C-alpha cells in the first residue's frame, strides 16, 4: 500500500528531526565530557603543584602529565593553558615549568593581599547583621582557646595545643566569614587564587615552632576589632598581619635561597 504523500513527508520530517536531536545530544554529551575531563585535569595538576608533588621549577609535558594522571592529552593541554593564565605554570624557552616564587613575587602577592583583605576586614566590621557578628565572636572565642587571648598571661601549658590541620581549618573559617560579612565574593575569588600560589610556603612555614602562635594572636587582633565594630582598627590589624608575614617569608627565602 502506497502511503499518502503528506504521511511520507511527515514521516521523513520526524526522522530528520529525530536525527538532529540525537546528533545534538551526542555533541552536548561530548562537550560535557570534555569539560569534565578538563576540570578533572586542572584540579589534579593544581593539587599536584600546591601539595609539592610537582616540585617548583620542574619541567612538565603533556605526555608525562597524561600518563601520570590517566587523562587524555587534550584536557591536559586545556588545563595547562588555564594554569599558565593563573600563574601556576611558567612557559619559557619552549618549556613548561611549575612556577616558583621569588622575593619580588612575594612582595607583589602580599601587597595585594594587604589592600584587599584589609578592605574586607573593614567592611566586615561595619556589618549590621547580628547573627553574622555572633558567628564571628564564636570563631574568635575558639581562637582564644589556643592562646588565652592577645593580652592573656596564660602560660603556654594552660592553652590548648593547636595542630597545623586544625589551624588551617580555623583560619579558613575565619577568612571565609569575613568575606561573607563583607558581601564581597569577587575579592574572595582573587584572594583564593593568590593563596593557592603560596600554599606550599604557608604549610611549610606553619610547621616552624612559634609561628602558629604568632599567627593566632594576629588573627585575634583582627577579630576583636571586627566584633567591636572598629573598621579602621580591623583594617590596620589585617594589614599589619600580612606585612609581618611578608617580611618573615622574605627573610626565610633570603636565608635559605630562592
């Protein structure tokens, strides 16, 4: 039986539309898989850099990284371009290397942190949200457990010992809450990128005897100013903290070499 012409046309039209839909779905799936693979490659390489698995100055190649992380060379290539743009990979003399920080890099990095994070501390101190301020008070109280407070006469043996892992977690909560109080996500994104660049130094330095205690006290000075709603004091305390940290890191780099 011969189908009427309009039925033949509609049947062909349906098959055509179905094929278009299938092709579109496959293309979208391919793009999604590509994006996911690129993101996985990016995260794997970035973690390798910040953890020290990929040493500063190490020459890297798409082939070696592809074999190391079990990811295709195309997503590796995309990840390297992204990391290069963010400053984690250096491309010179036709070779890609893991970035390494110089004293000039540290100066530039911490000068930016002083300006941005000083501003955030000031903005947080001007918050009128009582729930947010109470949360900051709770974080400050938790910090006090490890020092007894900035002006406390508590003996070291009376204060709780703080581990590096615990301090990094508490420090993150403190700064994240400052950004929340300041309502400034863009500044947080910028600082997170800067922090990733000196993460290796930060972790190694935090293990030095006495540094954690000094860091807690300097954070408390910022926290006290915020909960007392003293924006200028909070900004000055934050800037002083990073100025001290910058000088300390540069002194270590000059002593042990860049």
